[in-house]
């Protein structure tokens, strides 16, 4: 394998995972990243002397591939994983519930918590059993599930609007980046089965305790360099062409590279411009935005490290004081998934709206001074996980032998999460290794140039 040369286009989690997997197998790898940093959409910005992530990225206990990547980067000690799922759920006026697992095996580990979930009526709590049982019996990968709207399915299974808003959306919205009324049942079933119904620790929540630019960017760069991967930042690939000796020519801004195989670990839009997927794939997949609003206060306004909110514009709020550098006060980050209603709204409107909403659930915030307030937006944070989307997701194996694609938008069976991105990169690397381990012949191309 040492003579095999592979170009990885894209330095997000998919590209980093692919490059490290190949390098560990003895492949010569060159990684091209058009941004000045690694980590893709998981990065950070500096403002007012504080560090703010561009999104509150969370992983779950079931995210085995992502957790393996953390170990590979040597940063397992720089993330926090709940020892047991515990999500306080707050409502304005002091009403409060929680979603907390017990030490019972799945699927009984959440039964006591849901039975005591005071934000739903007793009848609504009892009514949860029917859809939970139905979800547990579904066959993941059944294409028929992808045609069904999850919100409609919930209503057909006796769920009230309040139950959907106060429970189901707390899970679906942050994991699929769409509300239940816009979600594919296929992906919703995957979330509940893998995260909540198979293993008691599957939904335990974790997040970085350092800026994401450090966790994925800096430590990713160190791991790649130590593995012998040649990394070029600020370098975009413009075309990928099969040449006469059956290798590939990858043309960049000011330099060209030759490779035996190429992994395009970019967004669907960029993959389309390179010609490795159809030009309409990105449009067909659609996009769903995420908005995050960070407030740094001059004092501590809550002892909670995180919480979900209902009957409030706030969806989730996290204490990011240590990661941001707000050691003398408190940094709270409001995470808004499926943020279509806010993506085009100016900061001058969002900041007072959400500062007031914080005061409704944390009254001490009304007395605190705001030292810094920043809004970050990702208009195309994920593909739109609506009915029919699974049939649009691209296979890791490209029709062009020797060219593979990776990214959370690819057909991994997972939503557009960090776990999905890492899995796609590992799968693409595995395909490359299989290609060269069995035969030296790469086979003919279906067309002369991937991108001429």
C-alpha cells in the first residue's frame, strides 16, 4: 500500500477520518482543504477576547465512529460525556421537567422519567407507549418509511400537538435539524432505535470542553502530520481527470497532483462542481439552517450545564464558559436547529429577543451585564431530512472507479451529524483499501473525465 497515492479533497470530519484511515494502512495521502483551517463546519471564531464555536455540536453515546476519531486525535479528555442522560426541560414561569435515564436496561431505562414528565398530562404520558413500541419494531432501511412524514405518523399514533412540541421535537429537531412535521420517518426511526431503544447509554449527551477549532482543527492537523499526511490549506481542487496511465490528475489553484484514487469529502454542492455527483444533487437534498446565539454575562446566572426549553424561542442552552474563556462570568449559548424563522433575521432583532427569553427561564440573567453577544449562522448546515431524502443521498462508491465521495450528506444510514460525517470518511477509505488490496487493475472509466 505504501506506493498507493490518494488525494482527499476536503478537511472536515469526513476528510480527516478518511485521510487518517488510509495513512494508518500505509497509503500515501495528500489532503486539500480550501479553507485556512481543518474541521469543516465545526470550527470557532474569536470575538471580544472570547472564543465562540460556530454551532453547539453535540454527540451521543451511540456515536461510536466519532468517539473513535476523538481517541485517534488524542482528545478524549477534551470532551464531556454525561455518565447518564439527564436533560432538564424548562418552561417560562418556573415549570420544569426532565428526561433522565435510570440504570435499567434499554428500553426500560427511560420509563420512569417519562412517567413523571410533568410537562405532559398523565394521559399524554400514557399515550407515549404506542408510538414508542411501533418505532422499536420498525425495520431500519425500509424504503417505505422514507415516504412518510414523521409528524403525520405521530398524530396517527395518538400524539397531541403538545406532546409533539414538548417531547418529540426536543429529540427530533436537534438530531435531524428539522421539526417532526418536516422529518422523514426513516431517519426519525433511526434516531430513536439507535439512540434510545437499543442501548441504555445510546443517548447520553456529550460535547467539547475546548473550542472546536482546537478539538478538530488543531488536533486534527497534528494527527495528520504525525501520520505522514501532506496537508494543503487554502487550496481548492478545481478538476479531477483520469489520465492515460489510469491514474488521476487533480488540478488546484497553483499546483497539480497525481493520484491512484480520489476521495471527495466536501459538501454536495462542491462535489457537484467537481463532477463527481450530478449537478442537481445539492438542490434536491435541500438545506436546513442552524443559528447559535452566544451571551457572555459578567456573572453566573444558572448552575445548569445545559437545558432544553419549551414554550420558548429557546430550544437548547449550554454553559460554554470554560471553552469560551469566560472564566469570571458565564457564557451561555442558545442553539437553534431548523432555524428557518431566524436565519435571515438581523442580530439587532435576535439578541434582545433571546436575551429576554433567557431572562424568562433564568431570572438572574435580567440583572446581569452582557459583556459580549454574538450570533453565528450556518444557512446550509445540513441537508433537509424530509420525506424522500434517503433516496436522494449519494452512495460512497462513485460510478467512476477510483473516485469516492464522503460527507454527512452521503448514504450512511445516519442523519447529517458528526457521526455520519466520520462514518462516511471511514467507509470511503475502506473502499479505497479494498480497491487496491484485491487487484492492481482499477478498471475502465465510464467517461473520460470526472471533471474536464
